[in-house]
C-alpha cells in the first residue's frame, strides 16, 4: 500500500506540494527568506504545469508567508490571497475560493480599519 501511495519521480504537482510544505516549515521557524525561496521554486514548477488549482495553492502559501513578514511585505498578503481566491474559483475549487477570498478581505479590513 505504501508503494502505491508513492508519487511518480517526475510528478510536478507533488514537487509543488513538497516545496509548499517546506516553505510552511521554514515560515513556522521564522526563516522567511528560505520560505520564499521554496515558494519561488514551487511557483516556477506550478507555472510549468499551468493548472489554476495548483497555482492557487502557491499564491495562498505566498500570502501566508508575506503575512508573516514585516509591515510592507505583510500588505502584499491581501493581493496574494485575492489572487489565490480568483484562481481557485476559476479552477472550480469553491472551498479554496471562499477561504482565500475571505482571508484577503479580512486583511484588507485590518489595513483600512
């Protein structure tokens, strides 16, 4: 069963997910630069795949990383969450679209209020 669950070595979607997980771990320990590096690689791979659902996941992970950064980069999180929501919606991922659009709106309200 474990062998069946292993991804193909060249499975680009799996590589994107692995870079997102690595970025999350780096973000949690406060290594924002390493997190962004992992997400840059994830974005490159996701763009080569061209699937909106996968791109939405990378944008959401980038938004979370920008949210963890200093003030001016934190403001970028709103745009990234909105883009993640838009891409998820276009991909038919209603749950992701609602979640990421909502996070973008919450961040926007925090900055304006």
